[in-house]
């Protein structure tokens, strides 16, 4: 029986001697804490996929709350402003009045002046562009 114990004991030491260990090194996943920068997009997409909170102030929800008339009016105002800028290229000046703003465009011999008046507050902003060809 002593020989069997001795044999098991030696066998145990033999097995322990063949085990090797390496140092454990922690590598963060998040790039903000030193992880691989390529993980950033993956982490953001996972976070957004899990997010079921709807932001009430987001622009996409505000656009969906607009009526068809409001969307049409906004589109028309944008088109008219674009046409007004096109007319400036031809040497014509003009103005556009909306519910929120009064926009005056004046081409004065190569200097374009755009006056934007906020109708609610009366605040006036002026943009001057020099160097336009007459």
C-alpha cells in the first residue's frame, strides 16, 4: 500500500510539474479606456440597438408631427429662397417674408447684403458678401 501511495504521490508531482501558467493581462474593449478604436462603432451600434427611449425633442419626431400643409409651406419657402438667390446672380434684388422672418437681399455692385429680421423679436442680422461679379 505504501508503494501505491508513493507512486500516486510521484505521479501527482509529475502532473503538477507539467502545468504551465501565463500572466493574465486585461485589455479593455471600450476605446475610451484604451481599447481598440475599431470597437467604437460596434459599441455605439449595440448601445443604440438597446436604447428604447424616444427623445421628444429630436428633429425626426418634430418632422413627423408636422402636418402636410406645414411641410409643404416649409418646402415652398425653401424653394422661393433658392429662387431669390438665383435672381441675385442675374442682378435682381428682392425680399421674402415668412411667418418667422423677413429676408431682404440687395446686390450693390458686387457686394451682396442679406438682411434677416426675426419677426417675433425684431432682431436683425446682416450678412455682407464682397467680391461678387456684377
